C-alpha cells in the first residue's frame, strides 16, 4: 500500500510540475488569460489540406510542402556533428529528414515502419534532397487531411505548436468575446465583429480562394484590420486616460511675466525663428495651468531647443520656482551649463552644476547650492540621494530617450509634481508620435535658424583613406578644424573595427604637423573637459573621438567630420554626429568611411543619410527600417509594443483609433475600460495548480 501511495503522490507531483512548467512557458508569451490566447494570432499559415508526392515536391523546390510516406531508416549520426537522420519514401520517390536539434520522442516518431506526414521546405543537400527540421507526426494510411489552413503561432522554447494550438482551440470553444464597438461604427468602417475576426484568423475557411489567402498572409484582410484597430484603440485609450489622470494632479501655476525672457532675447546677436516663438508660447501657456505639463519639444539638430528651454526657464524662475535641467552625458551637461551661464550672466540667476564626477567638498557645496539655486544643470547626479530642491517647478530632460522611465520619475518626484519638458533632437515621426506619445503634448521646431550652412555628405570606401587624409590637410590649412569619429575605444575580437586609440596613434604619425586630440568615454571627467576646451579654443586641429561628441558639442570652426565604419552606426546617430559641423559660416562636409561588403540594411542606411538632410524625413525612414521598438528607446518601458499594427502601413487606423478613443472615453467609459483591459491587462494566471 505504501508503495502504491507513493506512486499516486509521485503522479500528482509530476502533474503539478508539468502544469507549472506550462504556465511558465505561457508567461514568456504573455499568455495568462483566455483573452490572451484568443488574441495570440498566427504568424503565417501552412497548407496541410493536400499532400504532394515526394517527386513532385522535389521538382517544385520552393516554399513549404506536405509529404507523406514510410520511414525506412532512422539513426543518430555523430559527424560532422550529432544529428538525427531519417529516410522517408512514398511510391514516387524518397528524401532525407535531418534534425540538428531533437528530443528522444522525435526519434520514436521516426521509427522505421511508421507512416509519417512531414511539413517543411525541401532543399538539395550534400546527399540529395532533404528537409531540415520539418514538422512530423505519425498517421494511419486513412488519416483524413485538415479541412482548413493550419495556423503557425509565435511560440517559445519547449512549447510545441501542437500544444499551443490545442490551448487556443479550447479558448475558441468558449463564449464569444463581448463587442466594444457599436454596429454603426463597424458598418461605417466596413469591419467585422471582433469575435468573427479572430475566429477567421485562427480558423481560415476551407476552400478559401487565392485572393482571400493572399489578404490573410499579408494582413490586409478586414479581419486583420479589425484586430489592428482594436490594438491601436487600446493603446490610445490607455494613453489618453494617463493624460486625463495627470490633469487631476495639482501643480504650481507659473504665469509668464516676461521680463527676464525679454532681457535674454535683447542680448542675443540673432532673432528667434517663428518656430521658437511658437514653442515658447505653447510651453508658457502650459506652465500657467494648475496641472503638471508633460510636453515633448522636438526639433532637428541645431534647431535651437536649448534657447527655447532657457526662455521657458526664465518664466519659471521669475515666478519664484526652480528649474532642474538634466542631460545624459557630462560633456553635454557641461555644454548646456556653459551656454546657459553665458546667457544668464546678466540676469542675476544663480546656477548650480551637479555631476557624478564631483567629489568631497565640491560635491557637498553644489548639492547645497542646488537646494535654492534658480537653475540646476547636471547629469543623473540631479536625482542622487542628498540632492533636494525647495521649490522645484520645472524639470527639463534633454535627449529624453536616453533616460529610463525610473530615472525620469525620480527627478520629477524630487519636487512633488513639477512641470516636465522633454527635449529630443531625434524627431519622432508623426505616426509614432500619434501612437506612442498620445499622453504628451508635442511642440516642434521645424525650421533652422538662419546662417546654418548646408552639410555635404560624401561616401568613401575604406580603401580611399589617403584621399580623405589629403582633404583633412586641405581643411586644416584653410584654418578649419576636423572631427574624426570611431565606433570603439579598444580592439574587439568580434568586431574588427578601427578604434579611437589606434586611429589617434595612426593620425598622429601620419599628420605630424597637426595638433591632434583624443576624447572618449573612459577618460576621467577632467581629462575630457580639458581636451574639449582645447578643441573649442582652437588649440587642436583634429579631434579623434567616440560618440561622446554625438550631441551638444558646438564648435563653429569645425567644418569637417570623418566617421569611421559608418555602416556600423544607426541613422539617427549618423545624423546627430553630422550635426556637429555646419555650425559656422564655413562650408562643411561629412565623410562616411565604410568597409565592404555592406549588408542590405547598412546599404539602406547609408543611402538615406547620403540623400537626406531633413531630420524628420530621416526619422520617418528610420522608423520604416527599425520599427518602433528600437526607435522610442525606453520612454514607454512597461507599455507593450504593437504586435499587429504597422505604423507605416496603417496610418489611417491610427487616426481612426485616436478619434474612437475620445468617443468611447466620453460616451461609454465602461466599454473603454473593457477594451483597454482586454488588450493591456492579463496579469491573472491562465492555469491553476
């Protein structure tokens, strides 16, 4: 009896462990509720409704096919690496089944004598036609074929398609999902109900014609459009609710008196652009409201965002409150500090300067100054323990996408509920802004100040380095300065790239008559500052640098930039780097050195940066290349990225979702909550132990 009891207990323990393992795998796919399974839609479809004779499948040799035959041989081969190899044959011919990764149960499936159906692509191997890692199952000679296309779902390691399909089939057998859009809206948009859409996508109809199958596979079918709209609508509802909730939080009213701003404008040697005037007015109006502003100021490289921030800071300081200005790097923070100190020198505004490199008494003195200073400029040191503000009214975050959500929240929480202005020199394309920044107000600087000289961009293979060197000598002889940018500091075994250290040594040897400096992220703060100060002062002819000079560095006499291994940089980074030149009255150029062979993606990036100078157009094409996930960085950390909607192809649906979100929130808020929860909820567990 004891032995039998132990066996029963062991079975229960095994069952619990199996259930727990399944839950963990489903969690990896964010599948914790029935709704999650229903909205876990196929990546593609495979046609298992017909069998293809092996000889015909070999001849067509394109795309996935289904074959059926008997296993004549199956064995594990150890050379050239361990793999499972089986022979499948029907009346028309034979082929090899090859598995590099396999489990013991697969070897049992492919036992000699078994009749097996296999789905996969046939290729010509060293020993003849073969399928590599096909999907196989044992069948009887009279096993019927499926009546509809077979969906292929996104899955994770250890969760087979068959197991996932079974779970989804169980979810489909349950009650229909409640509809959140009214019949008139669906009729106007020519869309099916959500229940009809997801059922069609999980179970395409038998005998569907080629046009329907094409629409399903390319996600242009009305069922896919309904799913995309629902996904976008959930996102819009969530962000609009966050926007409304913020307006229920109290914040200091900071009306514009204008005296300090007028003094600052009067001492400028240039006039504001119309875009700057408009942005200052928009931000100023927000600051006068009794709820916290959350506005994004975006503009191309050199559009004058820092000046807008300075004028806005004047309004806050004049109202008796403090401003904290945070930048992602010490070089950029120091550039802002020096520029703002110069502008504010006659306005009697106390400015504090905080960075992580400050130690001891200097750090204590600056932290004490930050408590009451009108303007505090620095890096993430602004949010460190020991830094407090008496009356923090505005937080300005430059290059906001470089900071994580927690860092931005930590700074905002230093002052209760201050207003927040985020700045970015990487313009966000309109559709991305509508989708992921719907909880923000956005101001754009869509024109450059007069006097900015156009930058000519040139592409050069690495073999033309001598010509580039000659051009550098010519520019320096004319009194100009040069940046030479490298992607790495030290040699990497995996990426054999020219490094900053090697390049500095090579250029110093090749151009002995030039004064050449070196700056990179691993230098101590004081060393970086000394090198940059020497370059700004014109004491250095050429500065070898890593991407620490990507943003904020302003040297009008620098008119040439050479970028090593430009194929390794992203589009926005190349555009940012290029913007370090062209800041004076001199003709400016940027030379992109690249190494062959180029990947298709690298070739596309270089083509775009060569042809385009408009940051907004570059951003739009960058979105097309990279997708929104990489583009927005960590701003929306915690918010799911879009799975189904495409911001390039589905612009009309983004517009529709924005309008529908406002309508639902006003007319049927309970439906809006249901819709948001369906798509963005899902913390409950799908299976119970």
